[in-house]
């Protein structure tokens, strides 16, 4: 694993990381979520592996609901959070790049 996360998840693993690009898997248990945040430079490309993944944006922006095998990309500077549909368990792969990774919490 890389640096500790600033939020709780059931499991996560960095699959590969090179300068300016990271690929990781996340498992969120029931009730867990990746909280509201933005990234200054990198986009998040989500790939749902198990369950149904919700990638939410603030009110007025279109959110995404991903079934297994579907993907969705969040551009840099866009507020978002990720969770299982209806608070359920979900597993996903995420590609983060290209650029310097940061996790900037935001209030929504």
C-alpha cells in the first residue's frame, strides 16, 4: 500500500504506480464512501468490478451509476465522492493521472 488514506475503506491496493500515474483497487464495505474531494491535476477513471458504484457530484451536476464492467471519468477540479449504491458494498479499480496526485477535501 501507499500512503495511508484520510478515510476508512474495507481494503485497497496500489496495483501499479509510476510518476504521474497510479492504478489501485478499492473495496468499500456497507456504509463506507470515498468522501467529497477534488484533485488539482489528475482525473479519476473508475471501473466497477463488483456491486454497483455511484460516483456522485454536487446538486446540479450529473452523477454516474456504474454496473460491473462499466467505467466513468471525473476530470481534474470536479467535486465528487464514490460509494456503493444504497450504501452497499462495492469494489472498483481506479486509474489516477496524468499529473501529481492530491486529495483535496471539499464541503458540498
